[in-house]
C-alpha cells in the first residue's frame, strides 16, 4: 500500500509555498509523528511530486505524516530563498501539526542531496532560533561543504549521475556573487558549533562526489556529542535511494533510515506505559 497524498498551500516569506502531504494508510489510535521532507535537485530543479516514492515509503514505514516542501529554486531565487522557505514550512508544520493529525513534539526532517543540505541547515536554524524542536534528521547523500575540497570530489569527479563539475555548477547557480561559502546556511559542515543538534541518520554512496560531505558531517556531529547512524553503500551512486527497483541497495538504505526514524520518533506513551505507534507495530 502507498500513502494517500494531498496538497496544501501556505504563506511563505516570498509568496505561497505548496506542501505535498503523505498520510499512511495504516490505522493509528493517536497522533502521528511528522517528517518534513526537502527534495533534491541541486537547488535548481526537482519537486515534491518527484519525491513521491521516498516520501510514501517513509510514511508507510514509520507511520508518520510526511510533508514535502516545494521551496523556491535558483537561479531565479538564489540562496537563502529556498532555505527560508524550508524553515518557514517547518514552523508552519509545528504550529499546525494537530490539524494534520500529527504531534508537534515528534517532528523529524529528511532530505536528499541539496535537500539534505537544506535539512542540515534548517536544524542549525531551529537550534539557533529556539525552535521548532526537531527530534531527528535524516540526510541522504547530503551536500554539506560548498568548498568542494573533499577528496571524493576528485576520486569521483566523473561518477555516474552526478559529477564534481555538476556539483560546482549547482553551487554556481544557487549562491549569489560574494556569498561566504563557509556560512553554515550554505555549508553546515562549517558551523562554529554542532552541539545540541538532533540525532542523525546519514546515507552516503561510494561512487558520489558528495560521499565525503556526508562522512565528514557525521564525524563533526559525533565530535559534538550528537548520536549518528552512518550508512555507507560503497557500490552505489548519488541518488540511488530515490529510484525504486533500479539499485539493489535502495530498499536496504530506506529500511535503515526508517528504523532510525522509528527509534527517534517513537509513539506516545499510553496511560499503561505502553508505546503506541502509528504503523500497527
């Protein structure tokens, strides 16, 4: 079964933002956790609709409502427009989760590639701005360092699906002239402090220029005392978990992410002390 899907438009800092909302078909006796999703596409392309597979899989696997954000894209709307939209959507979800059937105390984030960059950056904003509270972040092959200086940008310069030149081109379109590439909103890896961020699940692919971005970000979080699950798929290419049926490790990677999300977005405690989950388990 796949989750049911509908759209809703909310007010954003630069105009309307469309949210694509995936609700599990499995029954629940209480409010569900909510996972806010940011799609990939190098900040210049992609849409929530193109991420239906991954959002529906997470919704059914966790029992959570998954809200995918149609944030503004570069080059027409360069940084920080997309990031501002993503943070605004998180705030809206937190304030309106009850109307969705969700629990504002159990919010997670998930994003892949550029969306992983946005998810990591939003967690920093939420921490620094005093909320909304985020219980977990799942980052799939995230871009975390706009310097593009990690060794994997050289060893995987001509990798399938995403090349090092492709990464540089995405940053070129995303970042306005003169922007500091070490700004944590652009490069979460270079935030001055990573303490107090939510636990993370990070997926990396061996044949990906962004492999070291994810590995190094996992190390930086662990150094700050943040619990991290790092899932490394050495045979895979960038974007593999977004494509059903094409790669052997797609289902495995999503299952690992879902297990981590279920661990950190648990069901509510009933009066008897028994945990309730929205997925029937």
